[in-house]
């Protein structure tokens, strides 16, 4: 039993995380890093010897949920996982990332060549970052931001823009073995699901607010059963995502539960956000109604988590291993 | 094994007991996914369920004074996970165990609890549910069956419909009106009507799945019912019943997710046994739908487990039962359609195991049509979620 976690309740992080996310509005990445580090949020999963809080994944879920709900313009999930997994192999880098003085991200798509050349992608906010973790044939390697070329890629996300990262063959600062990379990638799944739950909650709340206030045919839209049932279905989807995530959280060793939690989110979150645009009518198609920002983010999270590959992996577990 | 022999079992030790007992005691031919399966008779089901109760696998949370085992809902969940993992028949007494029993526990008199509850668990008395009427389906407030005072007791006249298991039931949990129709929800009273009382006529209705002992019409003509069979006072009984129903919707047939998983694994195992079905398991589109089913099952599990924890902690669960019921029933329908589609491609020379699976999934497919109708239709659940979970304003 970890002493530092005795008496702590993950839910207690929800409020402070929501406040911190709200305080980050309008700040640039460096400012956000400093603000979140102040609250210990960047290093909450990292061990204490690199300045982290040494907490388990459960504690990060409400924080990622708040980040998703508040459309935080920062690669928080990547930062948390880098601080945690770099600690054993590059403690100084982990400490700087947990402390907010250095920024890092992870390229989720593609695999670099063994000599660290080639191009990888889906690295949130890689432009101007200090460190990028890239997948390699035997695990992963941490390369300096100055040694790579990050360019914007075609992506829906406007909040934490995804970058393509071209590698130059430079020496890495450290490497993760295959098992460490696999652990990191698996831990990312419930964290992504939490971010999608948060984003979906905001979308549904915005839709409810709109149909409650918008009047047509002499009555609010919410008086129409078609609208009530649409929103009820969104709520059903949202609580299903939450249920699968809660289950996965309670069973940290259960790979099926963990992957299903991410895939449940990847299935339902886009539908909730798309449905929220529909509920807004023409307003939903405007830039100023923020539902589209959440939809963009959700679609990026779905792609970063390689939902199609995981669906096939889940099928293989179910069918081929039976 | 008698309950008195395992007072100390909780959590995982209870699970071991349940698993071991089931492995040793399930009668041959009772598992629908195993060779030699034959549809069990009513008497076989009664004997089996009585045995499960004696072994501590039914009436788990009911007080010992009324034949229960006095354990928590956690042990109830554990038993249901193990029961669900096997392709056992549905309870032939679910109305008694999951509807009448909990209502009696909540509002019955001490004498009623002692009289009705052990008989339910010991499978001596099965119950049916007399709520729906020709003019009162989803809108129960429109029900017309009348209960009028007759000396110290009551006389009940009216008609019930969709009454499952009426022909085999010893008692009917019956809802009747004590005042005028205009009173809507007021003046509704609950009774435990003995089905052998004079003036009761049962007319079976043929169901789309042709199930024996399915639902029926029940005609009540001036049926005498003693005060000892009135459950709670008029108004009070119904209000309490609604509260119980809200919890029951979230906790009944708790084995669902695990039975659903058993069905999914059975479908895959059946496909392996036929040359024409085997390629479907390598087909990307079917693999996607099978993995979607597994995700749905994880959601069903993820919906029920926190409810158990909330109830054990004494927290209210509100209308969460509507979310659970709606998701499960629709997910199960999607799966049943998938199973029918896959198994319909079996070769004409399919082995007996595949024929048996076709038979099981035909029943499941047809039964699934009822799952989005009974216990509150999909449309009613959506209304409840909008009104009581999202708390949407009426908007008038």
C-alpha cells in the first residue's frame, strides 16, 4: 500500500483540476505547463524522487476528464506519462517535465527506423517542444525537439494541434524497452477515455442549455419529444462510457476491460459531440459554438489511440484465443 | 449443503463456493451451450431453483427470518456472475423473487413476510404480475380494475393482460383501483391475490416465441380477497412499490452481462464447428461486430457493478436503472440479430452442436423482441432519462 495514497480520494482532484484548467484559458503552452505544475498535476503519476506525487492512474482520470471538459490546450496526457515512464531511465528529464520547466510530447502514429530516421505522426503540440518520444522497432526513444522537424499535419484538432515529426538520425536522450513502451501505451487508453468523457459531458451540457433556451413554434425546443429522446440517448451513451471506464479503473490488470473502456469512449464520444452539433441546429455549424472544438479533440484522441487497431486486437482476444 | 454451514463466506470465498457448487450440481442436460441439452420442464426448473436456494445461491440478501441468507448485495452480484457464466435456464419464478418479494419485504406485514417469502424461495409458490391492462400498458395510471370493500376484505373485478406465467402462479401481485378512475395515481392498491380464488379465469395468449407458460389474460369477476392479502394501505402500497421498482430495475437479473458473455462465446464456439461458419470468424466485418458486442458487454458490467457498490453504501441510485435497462436491452437485440445472421449461413450438413446453437439463438432472437418492451418500453425509458436523469425542463 502506497503511503502517499492513503486517505486520498481520486474524486478530490476533480475540482482543483477544473479550477486549474479554467485558469489556463488564454495562456500559451509554457504558461500552461507552469500553472499545472504548480498544482502538481503534470507529475502526479511520476515517482516522488523526480518531484512527482507517485499516484496511480485512478488519480489522473478526473484530471484528464477536467482537461477534456475544459478543452485544455496542452498535451497533458503525454506529459503525465512521460514524467512517469522517463523517471527510471532519464530522471533529470522526467523531473523537468514534471516541474513544468521542459515540455514533451509523444508521437502516437508510426514507428521510427532503428537509426532514428524516418517520420512519425500524431504528436500533439510537437512544434517548439523540448522532447518527443517516438516509437522504435524495439520500444521507444526520446529525441530532443531541436533534433527533429515538426510540421502541422492534416488533423481535425485545433486545440492541441497534431504534428508530423521528421527525424534526423540524432542520438536519443534515452530509450524505453518494448515492455515499457507497451505499458505506457496501455496506460494512455483509460486516460484518453477520461478526456473523451469530459469532452462529451461538456457537449451534452451545451446541447441541453441550447434546447432549453432556444424557442421555435412558440415553445422551447426541449418541449419536443424528439429532442428529449435525442438528449436521453446522448446521456445513455455518456453513462455507458463512464461505466466501462469505472470498471476498467477498478480492474487495473484486466486488458479487455481497459481496451473496451477506450473503445467504448471512441465509439460513443464522437456521436455525442456530433449529436450536440445537430441539437444546436444552424448555430452548431458556427465557429463560436465550441462543440466543434470538442468534436475535433475527440476525433484526434480516437486516432491517437489507434481505435481500429485496438478493435481488431480485442476481436483477436475474443475469437482467436477462445 | 445447508446455509448454516457457510456463515463466514463473503467475497471471493463465497465465489469459490458458488462456482464449486454449480460445477458439482448443475443437472445433466440443463446447460444450453453443452451437448445433450434438452429444454427443462417446469418441474425440473422448480427443483433446480429450490436446490440453488438451499445452497445459498438465491434469496441471498433476504433476511434469514424469511428464508433468505442475510448477505449483502455484493454476494448477490458474485453469485449472479457465476450463474450468468453458465447457460442455465431463466428463473421460472423471477416475478416472485425479483418483484413481489422485494415489495413484500418493503411494505408487507410481519405475518405476510413469513407466509409469502419462504414459499417463494423454496419454489412452493410462483407469482405472476397483474399490473398491465388492455387500457393501461405503459400508462398504469389508467388502470380500471376495481377493488371495493366487502366487510373486512375486498372484492376485485377487472381484467389484466400480458400476465406472464399466470397459469402456473399461486399468487398474483395485483394492482387495483380503490377510488374513481379520475384519481389517476391515487387510490391504487396492491394485493397478493390467490390464483385459485373463485371468479378468476386465465386465458393463455400465444407469444411470438411460442413459449409454454407464456403470458395470459386474467379475468377477475368479483374475486374475494382477504385483508390479510392486501399489501400496504391504498396509496402507500403503490408509492412504496414504485420506489422498490426503481431499485429492482437496476438490480434484477443481475447475471445478464455474464450470461450475455456466455452467449457471445457460445456463438463463436458454434461457428468454429461448421465449415461454412468458420470463415466468418476471419471476416473483418464480423470481427468488428463481435468486438463491438464485447464492448457492449463491458458496458453492461460497468453499469451494474457501481450500482451494487452504491446500494451497499446506502446511496440513492435514482433512475440509473433506466439507463442500464435501455442499454442492455438494445445491445442484446443487436447481438441477437448478429447471431441469427451468422448462424443462418451454416452449411446444410452442420453438426448437431451448430443445430443446437441455431435453436438457442432463435429463441434468444425472438425473446429479445420483448426485452425492449417489458419493464418499461424503450420509449418510456428515454422519457424517464430525459425527465429524471437529465432533469430536462418540460418546456411549456
